[in-house]
């Protein structure tokens, strides 16, 4: 290895919805843009089976991070919650913005599976929308605060910051008694 910095770039593999998904994502996240759209040609059509001229890939930026979206994923290669993208939010307003926009159009089945700030959008991509408070408490090493946060957090789909704060205040109040 040369020691030169490498680039890590998330790549999302869709059946046919790459451009639609990317347009949706860049409308939700700040500092975002579609950088380039490439189209299939007849070259390799026997392998990819896509119509020449249809979207092959979309290079895009989400909140200053470069991403790539591809089309032609086989149906048997479904997206899975085993990989998700974490959005750490500063407060309830940000949580509401990302949660409401990313869950728009999600299937009823996917909405039933929402827990602990975890959601799956209408394109099958999994996201975790959590407040910085939860991330900070869970990395603090304070077992009482971590347990209180986890107990509150596990009951939620979309995270409600006030409920997490109330759980933490209850633990801190009990510790003072």
C-alpha cells in the first residue's frame, strides 16, 4: 500500500430507482447535490439487461460526503437493515425533519419495524435518526444514565428527545435522594 489516503464512498445498489432516490435524498439533506448521471449504452447489455439510455449510476453529495447510486441490482439482492446510515441530530426539530422526510412513502411493513430511531425508507435504505444526546450518553460509560436512556429509547420508533431527557432526569433525581 502506498500510504496515500484512500477514499471510502457509500454505494447504494438499486433495481431501477437510483435517480429517484438520489433526487429525494438531496432534497432532504443540506450541502447536497447531484454531481453526475451516467446512462447505460448497448455495451454489455447482454450482462446488465438494461435499456440503453436508462440511468446506470448517479454520483452525488449528501451533506458534503460523496456517494454513488447504481441501477441494475438483481431482485434477489435486497437491501437489508444490516447496513444503515446514522444521522446524529442536534435536537427534536432535526429529528422530525429527517424522520418525517425519510419515512414518507415507506411501506406499512417497514413502518411497523421502526424502533430506536431506526427506519427504512421507501427505497429500502436503512437510516438511524438519533439525537446527539443519546450518542453522548451511550458512549459516556455511566451505566445508570445508559440504562435509563436505553429503557426510554427501546420504546420509541421516532426518538422524542423530551422523553429521553425525562428518563435521564428521573435517574439523576433518584441519585440525589
